C-alpha cells in the first residue's frame, strides 16, 4: 500500500514476541498467531488494514533462554502508546496481543488511552482451560497455522506453576525446557477449532467497539 491507499481505516496491529517456546515451537510463535488473527479480522471487515507486527515485546519472564529478546514493560508501554498516537489519521487502532507477558504494558497503555480519549481497542486471546505457555493450546494453534514450523517429535511436558511463582521466579527456574503445560496431545484439528473460536471472539469484540 501507499499512503494514498489508506483512507480512514481501523489499523490492526499484531503484537507478538521473540521468546523461547520450548524445544518444539519457534521463537516467533506469538507473532504467528497474532498476525493470523489480524489477517482473519481484515478478511471479515473491509474497514481494517493490518500493520506490520510488533515482533519483540516484554518477555522478561523468559530471561535466560537463548533466543529470547525483550524490550521490557516500560519500553513496551511507550511503544504501544506512541504507535497509537501516530495513527491519528485512522478511525481507530486495534492491538491484537498474542503474548501474555505484555499484559502489564497493555494495561498501562490503556490508562493513557482512556485519559487521552483515544479510539483504541486492546484485545488478547482468552481460552478457558488453556495451558500457559508452549503447551497443548499454542502447539495445536501452530499445527493449524504453521505445521512446518512445529518440531512435534521434540515436544515435552512441563509443569503448570502458579502465576505468582512465575512472576517471582521466571520460567527458567520452574521449567528447564521452557514448557508450561503438555504439548504432546496437541492436534491440528484442535488448533483449527481454537483458532475459529478466537477469530470469532476478536471479530465480535471489534464489532462492538466500532459500533
């Protein structure tokens, strides 16, 4: 697109991460899922355009694993805020957040957007019963979206610690393989079903927000 192709759209920004996802999933797993959801939304709504994804975000909880790159929560907050501010030419901005570690940054940014009365929606997947990281949920989604990037023969089970312990100690101290959950039972069919549910949730949220 050129600037003359963009006319009063809703800008959809996929938000991913660059972090370990166990021995079987790629570092860009969160980005892959966020981009796919953003593209699905744009296919449903002609008023949406998909921006380039944010590929590195707040991943401090995965410190110590090779491949993990993090910009930290304060910087991530500023990135989200400044991106939305720069899109004043748009009708609104939707952040499709694929990484749970960004929650604090997103909450802080949302406070700024509320104070500035900006038309911004921050959305992230919520699947009751899903495991926390690189487990059955994410592995199933990746089998559906990018099966060639899943090294399923390397999938291993990991613990599911309390969130307070994760925040206090980080993933490395609690799960040497980086997995929080059990990816060994993941399937492509389950991934397709999960993606369909998430895509519907996102579309419904944007429809309600956009009025």
